């Protein structure tokens, strides 16, 4: 058999795979008219492929005392090395449980010192930095159904969120000198941050047209001893008998006031593709 004959099946296989994919995701039955509030146990499990950018003002404690602050701008996908998000809802009647797990990692992020040893760094000094950050976020909450009808539903959430963040900062001022600041011309600092907040929120969906298309939404706000956080999610989805597909935009924001805290302000912002299963 010649090479062309051996490879002639490849386009047909690609077309067959494409047709199968289309039938699976776009030809499946519409979202079932089941009632999640019928008193039985119902579970939703959602996996997100989150692609955020990061904007951060971080405080790093210097070895000789004092602190250094560095700032970075948001560049979606530019420095993202990994992200994962998983969410679950377990419901019986009007009450339920909400859980959310997230992990993100950014590498080789551009930044610059804005403060060294309590001395403000002007924009005319070339004291640039490179830093990477990774962390995990866990949200656990109870939920109660405020309303549910043909238009969609709305749940109120009450619980807490924990954030763990690790930052690594690198700098090298050998070409410019440190201009008298209390820091070596080059170095590396690693620091961890832990934030726990109580929060309250609202989540749900608004059905569009015949209910196959819908708009999912989520918003929460929380506070701890020296920090605040808020989160917002909005998007569009299409329902099937087994679950749903969706595309959402997600924003998470944190800020801390303590001088020794790693986070001064940090936010994660970007799109996410969601695959939902329910039973």
C-alpha cells in the first residue's frame, strides 16, 4: 500500500471525530426539566479551565529589617503557568452546601520596587524586579434558596474563604546601583501569605429563551481581621441532559492593611471555560 492510500483515512477520521463531538455537545437533549428543590439529594460538579491575569502590589520583608514593595500589571495569559478550578453544589430542598477549589501559578512576572525600607522609590530610578507567585483558594459555604422559578434561581451563601499565596522576588541592580537604599544590589526573597475571611454572597442563573441558554452569575464579599476580599463571575451557558457548558469571566480581589502582610493588593481576572455535570 502506498503512502497516500495509508493516510487517506485521516481526513475521514477527523471529520468523524468532529461529527461525534458536535452530536455529543450540541445535539444532546435539552436540559432536563427536573426539580432540584424536590427534597431529594442533588449534586452539581463543575470543572473550570481558568485563564486569569494577575495584578499585584506585594510587600516583601527585607533580611536587614524594613520591607520592600513591588508592583506588577495585569497581563492575561502572558505569564500564566497553570490554573485549575473545581466547584460543587450539594442540595436537598432549599438548603445546600457550596464548595470551590482554585489553584493558580504565575512565573517571571515583570514588576518594579515602589518602596524600599519605608523610602518611596521614584519612577525615574530603574529598580525593576522579576517575581513569581502561586497559591490556592478554598471557599466553603452553606446556601439557601431565595427564589426559584421558570426564570432561573437565586441562592444566598454564607461561609468562609481561605487563601494561601507564595511569592518569590528576584532583583539585580548591578547596572544602576541601589542609590543608597537599604537593600543589596541583587538578591532573592521568598514569602508566604495566609488569609482567612468570612463571606456572604449570591449565586444563581437567569434562563434565556426556552431555558437551554442561560446566564450564570456569582458575587460575594468578605472580610477578616486586617483584610477584605470580593469576587464576581458572569457568563453564558448552554444546558444539556447531563449538565451544561459555559463561558464566564471571573474576577477575584484581595487587599490587606498590615505592614507585615505579603499582600497589599492582588487581583486575578480572566475568562474560564466551564463543564458542568449534575445528578
